């Protein structure tokens, strides 16, 4: 067996990175690989992606690269690994990659805490009207304290329903417990008792039933064919009128049109959104609403998190180049 999968390229796989990564990550990549960086950070268009995929052993894409079956079919013979910078891989056609013999890896685990923190930030911000209050102060229109001014709703004692109880869902639950929320979750599989017990978490096998019984819904599952638009008009109607929807996972989990209608009609009380259905476009009707807090996909946006994500990408490429299964290989039936 060759010492490296890429021996014929002098052990230095040709790697193309589609976006700017943290400086230290780029420096290390340049030491290890025959790497082409994207110093302008302009997202690749389809043509640039196709050209990159025709000319490298490893592509390092991000969530802003839509790698569909047609692009994968046109990939060069030498493309063997898509080492995604990010945990979610909904932008990659995994089945097409597998059929073409291309391995896919991602960066789970290192963005769990940052993403869970963002969920908590939104859980606190929406009912306590943080964004609205901040705008008021900045506008110069604040007339001073009043016993009945800008009242919001208490968090302690409420019920949180987590959809998707993986790493991030469980990290959200642990934080939410400290704020006095009770934990409910919907997941394909019930957690082992040892994981449920410290959270005093209640498993709901049926999403519809849980939605009717919680004050907050936090979406923490990946986007797949089954979860796309899982929150639609009918499900929004199931949620209590005083409840809030928090989404830091993927915008496509929610039918954004239906969400706008539900917010306008008062079918739910508000929403905290870090992700959008058609990023980077944000529905202008959402921007007009006071009862939503809108954040530009910042879930994992910490220096520490992005550095660790880059290190995972490097480790996945190195291990793969050495002829082994990368530690974060994504399976096509994910
Ligand atoms: C990343 C994310 O910033 O990891 C994910 O799935 O949604 C974000 O936290 C993004 O995916 C980077 O590609």
C-alpha cells in the first residue's frame, strides 16, 4: 500500500479551499498541502466550483457552496474528498458523492457549545424584547423607565421543546436547565436513561404532540429530506399562541412564508432566527416585525470555534491522505 493516497502527487494533496479560513489554519494548510486559498473570500459561483472540482484531490467547501449531483458528476477523476468546513452537510449531495466514490467529512463537536450559546441568547432575547429595546435606545426615543414599559415574558418555569437531541440539542438542554426551563424533546430515538436523567428530559415520540405543549421550540436537527419544511403552517398552528420558535439549525427546516403569516396573525408570539430559508436573503416582512430577533448565521462564529473547525478539516485531510477513514466521515444515509 502506498504511504499516501496522493503519492503520485508527492504526498502533498492538491487542496482547494472555497472561502477564507482563520489565518493559522490557512498557514498550516499551506505547510501541509499544495493548497489554493481564496484570499478574496468571495463565494465561488457554480462555474468556479466546477473548475475547482475538476482540478483538486480535496475540496474544502462551506455552507455557501451548493454541491449538487451535476457538479459531482463533472468532478475530476482525482477528486476524492470533500472536507467540509462546518457540521451541516445539507449543501452536499451525499448520495451522488458516494456513488462517485468521493468521501465527505465534516467538523462536528467543536461548534456545539457556541451554537448552544446562541440558542440561549435567542431564548433570552425574544421574550425579553432585547432587540426592540436596543433599537429604542439607539433611536434616542427612550423616554425613561416606566412600571409598565416594554414588558416581556419570564423564561424561568417555562417548557422548552428541543427538536433534534444530538450534541447541540443536549448542550442547549443543559444550559436551559440552569435558567429554570423544563426540557422536552423530540428525536427519532429516545436518549439512554443516563442522558435523560440529569436533564429530567421528557421524550415525545410525536413532534405534533410536543409542539402543543411547550412554550419554546428550538430546532437543532440537520436538514434532510425528512426535516425540510418540518415546521409548516399546520405545525405553527399547533404551537400555543404565547410560544416562541428558535432556529439556529437551517432555515430550510421552516417554511418561512408560513412563519411570516403565523407571526403576523399572532399564531405564535415571536421567533429568534439565526438561519433563513434563502440565505443571505432575509424576507423583508420578517425585518418589519418587532417580535423577531434576526442574526446573520452566527451560531459557530467564535474565533475559538472556527479555529477548531479548521483543525478538524486538516485532521480529516491528513488521515484520509494516509489511507485511513477520516475521523469525521459523513455517511450518505446521515
Ligand atoms: C457554520 C453551520 O458556520 O456548521 C454548520 O453546520 O451551520 C455553521 O455553524 C457553517 O456551516 C460553515 O460552513
